[in-house]
C-alpha cells in the first residue's frame, strides 16, 4: 500500500479513540457493574441506573448544569453582540491588536481567574470599597461573593471571548452594502440590526453558543471555589462518588446522564439557531 | 468608528482586564491583607516567592509538563490538518467529528473517565498521564489553528513540486512547511498555554505530581496571600511573554514570505 496524505488521520484517530472514546465506553460498562467490599465486580446490574432514576438530587444537579450552561450562553450572547459589532468597525490595522487584547485573558489559568475574582468581589474587595466610598451602600454587599451571582458572573467572564470571537468572524462576512441598502431604504439602525445583521450572523451565534455551552455546563471549579453553599454541581458529586464513596457504577451513570443531557440540549440549541432564516441563507450560499 | 462603538470596546476591555489588574496591584501592596485602601508599594511578596522552594519546584514541574504538551499538540494537530485537507479523503466528516469530541466532552467528565480506565489497567497517574490528557484537550485547538492556514494553501504548488521531481517528503519540507510554520508555532503555544492554565485535568490525573495550579488551588481553600498574587503575576507575565514572542515570530515570517513572493 502506498502512503497517502489522508493516512495521517490514522494515528490521530487512534489517539482520540484511546484517550477519549475508550474512557467514555468504559464509563458505560462500569455503570452496569456492582461494588462489593470496595471492589468493582463485572456484572449486568441496573442498580446504579435505578438509583439515579429515583434520585431527585441527581436530576436537580443535572438540571442545574443545563441551566448554568444556558444562562452563560444567553449572557455572553447579549454582551458579545455589541462588542463583536463594534470590533467590525475597527480599522484593519487595529484588528490584530484587538484579537490579542481579546484573547489574552483566556491565557490566564483557571485558578488565576478564580483567585482574582475573589479579591475583586470580597467584603473588602474593589467593588464593595468603591460602592461604600461613593456612599451608594452602607455595608458591604454579601451576595457578590460565594453566591449564584458570582458563578454567573465568572462563567460569563470566562466564556465571553469565545462568543465575541465567533460572532465577530460571522459579522465580518456580512456584506456592508446590505446594511447601507437597508439604511438607504429607510430602516432605522435597530431595524437594520434585527432584519439584516442578526439573521446573517446566526451561524456565528450558533457556533459561539455551542462552544460556550460545552465549556460552561460541565464546569465544576468555578461553582465549587466561588459558589459557596450554592456551589454543588453534578460533576462535584461524580467526583465524590468516584473518590470518597467508591461507588463507581453510580458515578459512571451520573456522568453519562449528564453528558447525554448536555448533548441533547446543545443539539436542540444549535438546531433552533440554524433553522432561523438568515442561517439558511448564509449556509446555502457557501 | 462611532463614539458608542468605542465606549463598548473600552467597557469590554475593562471588564476582561479588571480582575487581572487588581491581582497585580495587590502583589505590590505593602500589606498582608488583600483589602482597600492600598498601603504602599513593596517588592516583599516577590522576594518571599523567590525563596519559597515549594513554589519554585511547582513552577519547574508545570513548565516541564507544558513543553511536551505543546509539541504533541503541534505534531498531532499537523497530522490531523494534513489528513483533513488531503484530496479525496473519504472519512473527512467522521474524522472532523472525532477531532471535536475532546473539545465537546466537558473536561471534568473526560478526566474522571480517564482516571477510572487508568486505575483499572494499572496505568499510574502522574506526569505522563497528565501530559497525554492535556495534549488531547489541546488537539482540537491546535488542529483548528493549523488547518485554518492550510485550507488557504494553493495545492497546485505541491503538485508543481511533485511534477518537478520532488518526493512527497521533500514537497512537504520545502513547499508546505515554510508556509505553515507560523501556524505550527501558534499550535505549540496554544498547547503550552492550555497546559499552564489547566487545573481540572490536573485534579484528576496528576497523581503525586504537583503542578503549580494544584498548589495554588489547595492554598486557595485556606487563605489568600499576597505572595500567591505575586506568583500569579509571574505566571501571567511569562505566558504573555510567550504569546508576544510567537506573535513577533509569526509577523516576521509573514513579512519574509511577503518579501519572497
């Protein structure tokens, strides 16, 4: 057999199969195993799935993961659109710089960002000191740190650059003459946005939403380190079942249920966005 | 550009950099408490950091783990991109989906599944496991970077080289490689950066290895300390230096390519 360029896919595929697909398959197998005396015994038991099905906590936590992913997606989209549209107006020379400015916060470590927000939002942090100094509040705001608010804020912060980037790429491809034509024909800027720009940038919005959802829904560090009492996540529970409780079957079943739910929600979300009129126009043209 | 657009960008940049600026400011603040008002300038925390052997060894560990991650991400990203852009590759769609899975599956789920399989087959968790897992997560990013450049490459140049008697290997080395070198260096830095930034994978797979992010995370649960701030600033500065260097390199390559053309 002669060598062809496409054969290079083989080692890569093997690596992904071994490092990614096989562990997930093993998760499926383990979810049917039994545990006896801290030993994992091959079996075909539905005990773990039964436990999972009847546990309200588990489904509540899975629902919470979906909610936090969707909320982060919506927040980043609302904030990302104005930023992405403003970026398209920059001079070409400034765009390279803008990319660096946008991406550098992503290079900081997960723990660095979490650490930094704790300093900003704490009782004697920047925000509270500022608000106290301005006389807007009489005592430090407690909800800023270790609350659902903190989780939402930091997840939005972590994922905003991805959303901006995706929408920006899409918005750069919109023919500016279409917007000018709409304006010439009497559309107000708001109409031009909703009837021309927004429909034509839905592919970018879909790509950004998928990315942000995938990155934020399964996140366990930000909630557990900054969420305080509201920081419980499905993944932290999986971690607990895996490490401390040594209930690998239930840990596997819960992780798989979470994965399947996230996958369904993500496909539904992408499907909905791509069914919009503009997306079909853009994709049909390409 | 309108005034509204400019203010949007300024507010956005402020939001993105606010936590990092605050972090840096407190690393120079002359007080053990991280609270306003500021008490004065000091380099004490950086001095303490330089004398802390634990952190220094964590630093070296993180750095040594990040290098192979960058190289593996680059090599596998290159192979994946070559396959993706190969003419007449029948499994392209399927292969692309496969490449996306390490990105779409949450890191936490993936690492826990990997930890389970490793302990079953007796593969010890540690630096090797960490390097392999981090490379896998970096692979989709590296592939995206390299193939974005490769799809714009004119394949006829390769065909011309082949017609003139070059072997496939020579055609790759002399025609394609010079064009994609900036993208390769980008893929390498993405691997290094993702490895340095990671905490989730390390939590599950590091075993007895102690990269910096794990050390900080365990300190973090106890208290905030200014010397930790100083360390974060150092890590940040080093990462920025890396990004800066690879950007300078990329621009110089592009200029040279333009000059040759």
